[in-house]
C-alpha cells in the first residue's frame, strides 16, 4: 500500500477576499507601461513587486527603489534590461485596506465531491484525523458563486490507487 496523503487543513476565516481589494483599488489591466509602451504578458519573464534594485547610467551601482504602486517587468532575465513599469492602482488610491474574510462560515462542498472523499477514506489512504475531518465536512447541492470556476471532471474512480 502507498503512503497516506498529506492533507493541510485551513480554517474558513483564513480564506481572504483579494478580488474585492483589487476591485476597490486596482486599475483594469491596460497592459501599457507608464511610458505608453504596450506590454505583452506572454513575453514577460520577470515580475517585480514592492522594491527592486535599479541600475542605470546615472548610478555607478544599483540602488534599491520602492515601486510605489507599480509592477515592474522585464522580457528577459538580463539584469541590465530596463524595467517596464506598469501602474496598478487607481488614481487617488494611496493605501490599501487589508482583505477581509471571503466566507462567514463553513462552505459546503458538492455531494459528488463529498462522495469522492468518502471513497478515499474507505481505501485507507488518509490518517484517522484527516478522515474524521472529511467526514464532518458540510456538503449538499448548494451552489456557490465560485462553483463555475471549480471545474473538476475527475473523480476518485479515475485514479489507480
């Protein structure tokens, strides 16, 4: 028999709503740098958030520069390539409020997902603590706003345990 799965559990209140924060303070992605240059996400090799070392002809060595509401990106891993700087905050936004909890209570899982988890429990692939956690999950055919995003056509029967 194979080793048991390692399951890391999190509490419902630990799931934060970053989408709401983004809608309040972030611009729609125009994919243009501050200088007006069109940015191709497919070609970006390097993103930088917060602070970066910037090198230019005016400095004899690199200095650490705060991004100030921008995401910096490069099309290569060459440290000499100039950063493309893209503003990400809406005008007038000077600070970001922390994200709030996404859910106010336990989020039910679909009955089919619950049944798949019970099959895993029956196969002895989970330790007793995890098995009890899965058995206690709230489940039913309730729909959630995120159900459309949670595409899972595979069931436990598709895997060879």
